């Protein structure tokens, strides 16, 4: 079912529905919705609430709600959010803050006026039958059929105004004629008129079949694309899990080596000369540094594993996954004396989304070069005005990588991959956070 096809007709159909419906009071023994038509949002999970907003609101309405409520998603401009992302933001806000529900309900009332059958109580079977009819393409024929076969004549009479509107829409208004009605009937049965009507019906049938085939092809393409996304997300998740396992094993081995060296150092203090004790102290310091590096790699791998798991869950709910992030470069075997430990922050990983893989690879390459020699001329490292300790390096013509030196020795934090035009905004936000 194409998204938002009903939105073109729902405004025009609102007046027709109000004119053709006769409101009768419900039975006093059964409950009906309140006048505010409040939805029990606590009974919906986040995905269920999001997809309800997706089918009930137009893209312009969701964009207006996100703007009025001041909702943001890290790494994205508000006007650059997709409709699915806007619905997810609105669902999260409504579950977290009950005040946001009133704004959404008000927008629903503007667009739809009221729910269908709002003055009549529903049994579970009737609710299931109503939803089953409305999810297909034959909602109007099923509703007309039900009214026309009702044993009550006043109920059957409710279908006449709707049928008259359909006649005017499908066949056009009845033309004025001076001849008797029998002459019109005989003229309509003329072979030329019958042939013309048959040709028109055949043409409409061909158009409908063409639309149906187009929708089928689009559905198949979307299904294949979704399968590709899921396959890619699962592969990345498996790779991240394997990398985390390797980093965990290396960290365990490094801790064992550290314990062994500590035992040797304790033994050397008692029986070995002072020179041997100094040698073991140096080896212990090197081992401790290696343990810290491996633990940092393990933490990054675990963080990457969690991000890919979340990405896989989003792909399963038909949300296009973000672009894949390049693998962290491996630690060099020979570490120079000027080498700095890069700490990739969560802010950095969030900022990667939205950039293509070429920019992502260049960012990791510059981070590796920064770790080896932060004074390298190709980096063009410059301090950020107004933020002491913050620096930027060039990744591409209009792309910069932000980092800062930390209080810990030989360590830098990789902060964000950012468009050069957003530097001033980043500085203002950093000052506010500080």
C-alpha cells in the first residue's frame, strides 16, 4: 500500500463523511471513546507508535511537529531528517513526555476530525473486522456491501448519498436532455456507444493492471534491498563480535604477562642485583602500557559491537541502515617515541553517519597520522579559537577532524568529523556544555 496516497483525498472526503453520516447515540451499557479521542499510548511500544504516526500524518505534518517540539537527532540537521526518523523521534518524545501527546492529538484532529465509528462501541470481533477491511484496497466496496445487505431499510438508505457521489465522480454529472428517458436508454444500447464504453473500461482496466504491476515491482525491489541491508548488517555485526573476542583474548594474555613480570620483579628484589630489578621495572612499565592500549581497543570493539547490534535491529524494522564505518587501523608493531594514544569518542562515531566511505576512511587515516606525529605538515593542525586545547585537522576540502589533548600522558581524544561551515556552531555548543 503506497504511503500517503489517502492524504490527497482525506481533506475533501471529510465534508462528505460529515454530511452523509447520521450520528445516533450509543447504547448506555457500552463504552465509547471520550470527546478528546485520547489514545492509550502506554499500551504501544516504540515501533508500534512510530508506524501509527507514519500512516496517520503527512510528511509536512510530522516535519511541523518535530520543529514545534524542538526535537533533534545527533549528527543530522533537523531539515535533513527522513520521515521515518521524524516519526521515531516523535514516538520517543511522546513516550518520555506526556505533554507532547497533546500536540500530536491536535494534529490528528486537524487532519482527520475524528476516528471512524467514534459514537459507536466496538466489540473485539468488530474491531478486528474493521481493521481487516481498512488494511486492504477494498474498504469502500466492503463497507457499501455491508450497508446494502442490512435488513433495516433506514440503514440501507445511508448508502444512497455515497452511491450518488460515486456516480458523479466515476461517470460525471447527468446531462440535461429533452427526449424521454426511454430514448436515452435505447441510445446507450447502441453498438457504437457500447463499443466506446467497452474501450473505456478496457483502458481503465489496463491502467489499473499497469499500476498494480508497478507496485508489485516496487515491493519486490524494496524487499530485495531490505534483504541486502540485513545481510550487510549481520556481516558487520559478526565481524565486530570476532574483533571484540580477539581484543578480549589479547587483553587477558597481557594481564597474565603483567602478573608474571610482577612476580619476577618481586623475586628480583630479594635475590637479584639492582640492575636486574631496574630492567624488570622497565619491562613492567611497557607491559602496563600495552595492557592500557589493548583495553582501549577492547572498549572500542565492544562499543562498535553494540552500535552494529543496534544498527541490525533498525534494519530489521525496515529502517535504512547508516553507512558503514571503516575499521580501526591496527596498532603498529614498532611504536615511535612521539606516538599518541587516540581515544575515539562516542561523539566521533555518531558524527561518521551521513559521510560517504571515502571521507570516513580519510578521517581514520588522519587520526592514525595524528597519533604517529601530531606535528606532521600534511595535517595542517590549527587550534580552535575560543576553545583552549581543541584542534582541527584537514580531512577534505570542506571537512575537518576535531581533537583535543587530554590530561593523561600521550593521549588525544578524537572528537568529531564536521563540515567546515559548522565549526562556529560547534564552538558555541562546546562552550555551553563547558
